[in-house]
C-alpha cells in the first residue's frame, strides 16, 4: 500500500484528481462511494478470478468509466470468460505478452 499511495501522490502532482477508496468491491458502501465520484476516464477491474466476481465488478463499476480495463483476460479464469463475452460489443485492444495473463481495454465513451 505505501507504493500505491506514493504513486497516487505523484499522479496528483501532475494535476490529476486522485481519490483512493479501499474496500471489498461487493460492499454496498464502497459501491455508493465510488458512484458519488463517477464518472471516470478509466476503470480498472482486477477482480477475483471467479466468473461471478468479475461479472459483478463489471456490472457494478463498468458503467462508470469511458474506458474499462480488465486484468487476466487469457487462460482458464473467469476473467477470460467474461472478456470473451463482452469484448466484441466495444472497440477494444488487448495487451498480451508471454508469461502474462493479459490486459484488455474496452473503449466505451471515447470518440
């Protein structure tokens, strides 16, 4: 967490609005707190690896961002399953490297 906080401080120094909200992504209080700060330019979903967890985060937070990134989009995990289901509905890019489980980016509100 110290590295996260120092990175957020550096981003803030660049003139970007930064807010750190910590908690379980299925907690009603956290979801409401995040909604109050939305919309976002980017939402990064790095959920648990089970399909229901990733889908729930997509449903709770995906609508809040112009771009939505997903971690672990290849392989046998639930993240990959959800990615395969939704990626064709949006312009998207995939970042795949050997030894990496990939990152997918959906462009939802970008002209």
